[in-house]
C-alpha cells in the first residue's frame, strides 16, 4: 500500500515475485519496468493513473483484476496473455491499442462506454468474452466507433455488443464469433471478412453501409460462411465478389439500388437460395458466371445454377437482362413482377410457372384465381 506515491519511476518492484497486490490510489504515472518480474501479481489498484506503457503487464498470467478508472489510452500489448484477468475497470478509456487484451482467455465482459477506437487484435482470441458495452451513457450519443482488423476475432462466446455507433469495421474484426446472432449497422464502412464464419448470425441490418476493399479469395466476403442467415434485405448495399458465398441457409434476398452490379460468386454455394427480388428499373450486371451458382456433387464437380432458384425482376426487363453478359444461363429462372392482380408467365424445364400476387400457382388453381379477381372487382 503506497497511498502517497504519485509516479512509479524505474524498477521499484523489480523481481518481487511474492508481491500479489498493489494499492496506489494517488499514482498518476507508471514507468515501463515498474513491475518487471512480479510474476505472481494478481491485483492492481491505480485508479488515478492516466497512462500505462506498452506491454506493461504482458504475460502476467496470475493477474486477475485491475482498476484504472481514469486511464484514457491502453497501449500496445498491455494485458497480452493475461489469461486469468477477469475483472477490469477502464470506464473512461477512449482508445485501446493493438493486442491490448489479446488472448485474455478469462475475460468475460468489458465496459468501455467512452471508447471510440479499438485497434487491431485488441480483444483477439478472448475466447470467453461474452459482452462488450460501448457507448451506453448519455454523453456518448455522438460517439463514432472505429474497430480495427481482427479486433474481436475468435471471440467464440461473444453474443452481446452494440455496433450502432460503429462507422468503420476492419477486416476480420468479428471473424469466427460463432455466438453472435444479431447485427444492426448504420452508416458503416465494412472491410473484408468482417463477419466471416459467424455461423449463428441470423439477423442482419445494413442501413447505409458500404463494403470497402477488394476481395481476392472466397473467404474474403464480409459474410462468408454465415450459415444461419436466411433472409436479407440488401437495399442500398453494394455486393462484391464472394460477399455471401457459402451462406448455406440463405433462402430470400431483396436487391435495390445496389450500385448497378453483383460481384462474381457473391451467392456461390448458397444451396437453399430460392427467391431473389430485384426492385427498380436499374439493371444489375453480373461480375462473372458464378453469381448464383453452386458446386454440383458429381464425380467431376461442376458449377451449375442453384436448383429451384427464381429471380424476380420488374415487368418488361427480362429481355434486357438476357442481353447482359452472364445472365443468359438464368433465363429460365427469371420471372417478371407485374402490378397487383396480374399473372406473369415463364418457362422452366418446359413446365409453366405462374405467379399471382407474388405467389406461385398451378394450372389447377386458376379457378381460385378467377374467384379472387372477381372479388377484387366487386370490392372496387
């Protein structure tokens, strides 16, 4: 207990291997090697401290709790490999630098209401991290949050994090966060693989969001391998190569104002994709021949259009789509969407498919259609 110490200079506790706790309530500064060799240190209370040098407690495997109430910035690797750390107070922290908490495998929650910058790998491999509270106080309404690459990668239990304040999410930032289920982003720039491998992610909202960077491989898609996604409204979202590849449960997609094109293999191996709705008069070009294709399980694997897929476009645009590169292979899957109460026709394997009010009907259902049309006329 050193109640009146303001700064810890040099190596005051060098190799104090039996030191297990320190209480320095008035200490505002700590030099780099102040605790060097304190391998059994478990509890640190320096609430007035304003800054901590890089790698300060790196590899302190017995450190369980630390109180840093006034700390503004956490430097590079400060708590790297503190595998028993499970309680930390950094409520006034504004910036968390690279690898600050990397591999803190006992950390379960963290409260950082004023933090605006989380650098690459900051919480990477925190396998027991469940909740991150960001921007939860009234004075952080205008906070803009920037999350670096792999900042939370492989946080396998992370299920609770509010990203509405996020304006930039780096490559692989949440990759393999397999417990993440809901995602609500607004006005955010998102880099490659940001949510790749989040296999339990089921609800996604991407209002005014923009993907950035170029994708060179399939696993570079932002939502690559998000196997639990089923329905997506991608209005206003630019779709690049491989963006939703291998989302195996995806069944329905809405496209509108998507930048005029769909990247190659954007929905590759989405085996259960059945409905794609393209709204508006803008024609969407395809960036390659495998946008809506999948690998056929044959002795010699081949790429073929997804079975059972139907692509709905505005009435009168089917022929226009047929004249665009790479669209001809889907000619039997395109259905024109007419105004309400009209029936559209297309052929698929020589059988007739009809739609009425957006629903498929068979020839035997025509009597029901006529009755409903008569009812509509009487009501009008």
